[in-house]
């Protein structure tokens, strides 16, 4: 049996799991925050040194569409995480090696598909969303260039999930620090010196993604002391491993699409709010879009902490599922919810105290935009979303808990029913009425759907874990484990 391990690969099945959860999750949160910071630099650069708030809106308005297209494929990396984590927990290094090689080949293939389709379909998709004329040309330029980097994006995401499955949540952070600094430097060069505006930040993004993908592959190759590492002669697809990755990852991808389909519809519905006032002051459409784009960036930072604990839950539960440690799986579910709630509470306090200051980072005066009006529109969305994000956290951790046990279909179905269904139903019915045709009610669709899904998850988690735990007890010998560890 393979005995050595990298000092950066945390054993997620032993020790004080209450403190291991935040130690493991924090680097993932910081990784996401750095990604957002680099996006913030993109927006700040084009807003202040490029084409102003319209350029910022053009870049920011692409978020929902990018997430819709990329989410299906990026989320499939969760399948690789679960398969590798379970293999490590079960001490099956041969299967873990096959998972590594299969995942990287699969990621490259998916990236090429996303890149080609995204490049050619970008303008049509933006028009279908109802993107306003003032920003659609710039949005198309950004989106087409962005999709050229899809293969690098997929390789990095699959690679980082593989590292986390082995208990290493720090390496993806270090890689992102390097690639992100390159992104910032490229932003300044392309936008300020070369005057490339949105094309410049898009080009800087794919350069940084290429660097992150290359560094990830190099580490997986050079780290001979890791539980698994790349062996080029073994670089082939294992059909059984690929089947497991797709079986777990595809429902996760469908779940991600289930989130993002209504998100795209919400973004396009935002463009229909043309006659709106806050405290008696008329707000122009461009100001509504600018405020919403700024708020979405801040919400991303809140989600970074929430999602980090959900992703930690997948890795912890995956390893303990492989090790057949039921008691640990129960603890991880509780601990992830506790730490997520603490993180959300800190974020909620910040946005309650200084909403205008943080929104003001992204919003400047520009053609058709009065800064105070855009700030007011942004605050209306930010408070509604930020103060209710804990509901999304409970939902994310419940889904991750089930996926860690290789039960990925139920979270996907729950999302399609509770998130996709409820949001689309609201947008196609009540939102068309004058009373509900406001920023507040448009974004109220989010917490409304979170409540529905959280309520569905309560009996679902109880039923599925009961079945899974019964199977573990029936098939697990006590040799090497105490009865307490199993139960």
C-alpha cells in the first residue's frame, strides 16, 4: 500500500474535524475571492480607464450567460472530486491514478467543445437574452474572446477539484495567486496602454487561465510524493472511471444549469424594467443595469464563503464515505453548516454597515448614468440578496452532502423543481403584473426558491442518509474501525 503523502494533503477522515473544516475551506474561499478580485480589477479597469460604466456593464452582464454555458461542464469536475476522494478513503491508489488521468483528458475534451460553441454562438445568445443596445457590441466582443480560454478553464477546475479530493485545498490558491497577478498586469497593459477596453480584459482573462491550467498540470506531474501524480505513459481514459465521473458529475452539472437558466431569464427580465423610481427619484435603465452588475460582484464574495463550505463538505464526505466512517459524515454535515452560518453573518454585517461604499467601487458617472441613482438601485438588490444568502448556504451544503455519498441525482432533481421551476413560474406569471415588476420582486425570486428547496431537502437528506448508512453497516467489517466510528 502507498504510504507516503504530501505534507499539504490533509487526511479528512481523522482528527478534530470541527477545526479541519474551516482550515480546509478557507483556502477555497480565498481562491474564489481572488478570482472575484481579478474580475473586480477587470471591471474597475474598464470602468475607469476604458469605456466607463457602459463597458463595466457589458462585462458584468455576461456573468449569468457565462455561468449558464460553463456551469454544466465545470460542475462535472465535482464527479472527479467524489470518485478520487472515495478512492483515497478506501486506499485504492490504482483507481485514484486512473481517475486523475481520465479526468484531465475529459476536461480537455469538454473545454474544446465549450470554446468552439461559445465563440460562434455568443452574439446570438446575447441577443436572445435581450441585452440592451447600449452594451451588446462590447458584450459580444468580451464573450467571444472569453470562450477561447474554455479549455484552460476546464483543466484548471478539474485539476483543482482533484487536488481538493486528496486533501490539498492550498495548492489551487497558490496557483491562482500567480495567474491572477498576471491577469492584473495584463489588464493594465491591454486597457491603459493598448486602449483595448473590454477586449483587453477578456484577453487578460484567458492568458491567466492558461497559466493556471499549465501550473496545475505541472504540479500534478512533479508532485511525486502526492497520493496520485501524472504518469504520461498512463494517460488514457478508463471507461469505468469515466462512467462514475459522469454519473456523479452530470447531475451536478444539470443542477448548476438549473440554477443558471432562470438566472439568465432574471438578467433579461432586468432589461424590461424601464419605468422605475426609488424614494421618488426616477431611475434610468442604464442605472438599474449598472447597480445590478455592481451588486452581483459583491454577492459573489458572500457566495465564495458559502460555496467553500459546500465544496469542503463534498471532499470530507467523499473521503469518509470511502473509509466507511458514518459518524464522521454526520459531523461534517453539521460542522459545515455551522461554519457557513458564521461566515455569512460576518458578510451580512458588512453590507448592512457600508453598502454604498462597497457598491461605489464599481459604479462611476457615465453616459446615461447618475452615480447616486445606480447606487440606490444596487443597494436594493444587495440587501435583499445578502441578508438571505444563508438560505442558499443550507441548500448548497445539503446537496454536497448527498453528492459526497455518490448520490447526485436527488440534488439535481430538487434544484430543477425548487429553483428552476419556481423562478420561471414567478417570472412568467406574477412578475408581469405592475406591482411585482420591480427590482425588489425580481430578485425576491432567489430567496423564495431557496426556502422551497431547503424544505424539500430536510426529508430527502434524512431518507437518503438512512439508506446509505444502512448499506455501509451491512458491508463494513469492524476490523480496523470501532463500532463508534462506523455508527
